C-alpha cells in the first residue's frame, strides 16, 4: 500500500498557519512536514523549493484577503459605504485572515518583493475606501485623509492596548467608522 500524498493545498494551508503563528522564519519544510505528519520528500513533489511555497502562500493570502473579500462585498451590497463597512471586518477580524495579514506586514519589512505585494494589496483596499468616502465627500484631500485614517484604524486597533473609558473596543471602532465613513 502506497503512502498518502499530501496535496499542495495542505502544504500551503500549513505554511499559512506557520506564518500566522511564527512569522516567515517558521515556514520551514521540515516543520511543516512534521505538523502534517508526513516526510518532507512529499513537499518536493508539490513545490520545487521553499520559495515556490512562499509565493503560493502569498497568492493564496492575496486571493482570500482581497479578491474574495471584494467579491463578497459586491454580492452583499451596491452601496459604496456599506461595502467599506463590510470589507473591514471580513479582512481584519477573525482568526484566519488577520493573523496572516499581520505576519505578511512584518515579513514585508524585510523583503522588498513582499513589500511590493503588500503595497498592491493595500492600494486595492484603499481604492475601496476612496470610492466609499468619495461617494459623499467632494474634497479629494479629505477623501485621502479619511481613507488613510480608516485603514490605519482597521490595522492599528490590533496593536493598541489602551482602555476606552467604559466603552468596548468594538464600540469605539464602530464610532470611528461612523465618523470616517459618513458625511
């Protein structure tokens, strides 16, 4: 009886888990094989090398974090502001996309190619915010400022440890979103 073949998707998924929990240095073929309960030989049947795995992981992250999110908000709303309200929680909350996104941001600080990919992703996200805010705000400078603040709040709130004087973080974020995404 032959050994069970581990799929490319399984290697990518385990790589994304490792990236989210330990950063790019945790994405090691030996460690992934151990986590999957297989030998590392099967890895080379799916990928020529670690770099190919990392590239495929970035492709998966970009598809899930941008393409899939944008497709979902398009299906759920025709209103530009509602699309922006939906996109934030889909991308920056939960236990799947947020940890991967934060790990990619850390990785991009040390890798120019990853930084370029992150810039492309963030530009697409900013375009959604610009469209939403531009739907009610005619001043391009204010549109850009509000878009930047909204994006910074979405990402930065995960690094902030401050209390909010009797309010929950969710309440404060909802109020900030209201201030930024309404006339």
